[in-house]
């Protein structure tokens, strides 16, 4: 009887193995398709675009918050300045239209200003940054000598005109020639940002 049982068990085992080993978990599950390189690149580009949009919005909010701290510019945009023809301008000339308040500029700050630059000889405007939204930021230590030296001593909310001889200005001949031109600047100081440790 024992021999018959063993023989039946062996036959059953043989029959079970004929179809191969059965998977303990049933039929094989399909693998999820991996994203192609192009799809991955598109997804990364979309993520980068979203990050850049968030950064841009944050920068705009910071600028708006900064603008609220600016001194107002109550002045109308200045009209044309006088033309001086061939009269030579030999020295830096500084005139305070309004003095302003607070500590004077030392010449190494970052500032926000409204300004108009004109050629001394003709009075023609070549750069207009008056009432620009957010003001125009200038790092004084990186400016040309006439503007930097002319702004030293300005105070917050003040307005100043600066006449710069050609050797202190950074204005090329409007006809395209190589020589530098004397410049008339009209500037309103709206914000002073102290340098690190200032």
C-alpha cells in the first residue's frame, strides 16, 4: 500500500512539472512603460519654466516693496537744456536744485535715481531715465568719474545738475566720431542702498 502511494505521488509530481513551474503570483504583470528621452526633456523644460515664472513673480514683488521706500520725485521731467556751441567746459560744475535730507553720498553706495543726460554743446537729450517705474539703479563705484564725483554729497530726495567736461564723461560724439562729449546731467536721488558694512 505504501509503495502504491509513493508511485502515485511521483506521477502527480511528474504531471505537475510538465507545464513548467507555476508562478506563485499568477501570470506575469505588464511593466509600466518608461518615459522616452523626449518626454523627459519636455517635462524638465516645463518644470524649469514654472521655476523661472515663480522667481520672476518673486522679484517683481520685491521690487514693488522696494519702490514703496523710495523718496517721491515731485519734479516734472526737465525741458531742453541750453546749447553751448563751441564754448569749452573745463571743470566739473555741480549745482543743488534741492538739497535733500539725511547723510550725504560717499560715492560707493548703490542708489536709485531719475535722471536725464544731454550733450553739453547741443542740449540734445541722449538718455532719458526720468520717472521710470522702479527708478534706475546705479552702483556709484562702477560709474564713470564725472557722474560718480558729481553725485558725492547728494542727499535723499535731492535734485542736482552736473556739468561734466568731456574727459570725465562717458558720452561719445553723436556723429559717430571717436571723441568724447561734455555732458549735462539732471538727477533726482530717490533711494540710497548702503554697501555691505556701510
